[in-house]
C-alpha cells in the first residue's frame, strides 16, 4: 500500500547572501531580499523522499506565501520527487501569526491528492525568519494528528500502520535520543540533524531513478502546481490573516551598535617560557 505524504515548507530570506534589506520600522523588506527554500524545509523534503524510496509514497508539497513562493515549491520538488504542489496565496493571509498560518495549511492539506487523508505530514524544525517552531505543532493539532518533534530518523511498519521514530530530546546541556512509536497518521517536525541513508543497492537505484524523474518534472513544475486563493481554499476569513491571529508583533527594536575596544595579537613560536606571558595578557583582558 502506497503512503500519502505531505510536506509543508516555507520560502525564507537568504541570510547567507549578506544583502538583507529592512524597512524603516525594522521589519524585513521581503521584496528587496533574496529568498530561498528554507534550510529546515529542505530537510523535511528529504525526509519525505526517504519514505517514497523505501516504502512507496505519493508526495504533495504545500506552502503559504506570495506568488514567488512557487520557487521554493520547485526546489522542494527536486528534493522529494513530489507529484503535487500547492501554493496558498491571498492578500487576506497577510499579517498571519503561526496559528492562522496553521489554519491555512491544515485546510490546504485536506485538499491534497483529491482530498485523500495524509498518512504523514512533514515540516521543518522551525523557520529562520521566525524561529518559533510553533506552526508545525499547531497544524498537527488542527489536523488532529499525533505530533512527533525533533525526529532524527524513522521507520514504518506498513502492515500495522505504525511508525517508530528516534527523536532528539534536550535536557539543559545534554541531548538524549528517545525512541517513540505512534499509529499513523502523524505529523513530523524533522530535526536539523536528520539523516536518511539508503542502505541497500535496490534503495540506492530507486533513489537515483526518482531523482532523475524529479529533475524532469522540475523543468515543467507549473503543470504540478495549483494556486489557491482564500475563496478557493474555503477558509473562514475570521480564522486567517490578522483577524485570525491572536498574537501580533507589537514592536521591533534594532540591536544598538556598540563601539568595540577589542584588539588582537598573534603570538608565534610558543614555548613553555612564554605561556606565562599569554596567561598575563588573558588576565589583563578579562580584568
């Protein structure tokens, strides 16, 4: 039996580009900032690809955002060999917090693969331009799916419809690995350390074939793309955008620039006799 899998992704600013533009009020100027598929969204796409290769799956990808977010959908397609792309784009979605975003995503997921229920929904750990990590759990809650966070690997018993996952759990300065089982359907937020090795030769060959298919499909990705407005999605206007957001960003403050008095000195040819000199300099620096 083939699995139905969804991936929710996000178009994010490319902070590595170094050309990030901000508005006078301190908010991000998205129109003037280069954007890419978010790093954590890419990992979620790879996690979906693992299920497709090993267990057989149909993959659908969805995102909420402006029209240019279709670029991120195509990038995710290349990583997951998805058959279906959804873009949820409407001016009424502007100003959405994580809860109203989850409402849009939940509704969109329900329309994937002709309305067939999803067995697994993947998302990234968090978004680089938000860092809340709330959209995934809230979407899972709205779907009524079991939520598994910080997943680093997983296996599925198709006959029993049970997933066994390893997740990273942090306790202060310690990281523990927890094994957890849950019946499908589940929602998985993938940890940044996730790995999906294809061990057998047959899996590697299958992965290579799917990657080739993905490259071909990517060249004409618009044939897989459906753009939904708020009306086409059928969402309640009171539950999306600003009206559906119980939280708002009240104020954004810029980090003040502080004049630095720091200096650096390179000490070469260190020998035991100079160690005391180094320690003295460190002591002078820290007071």
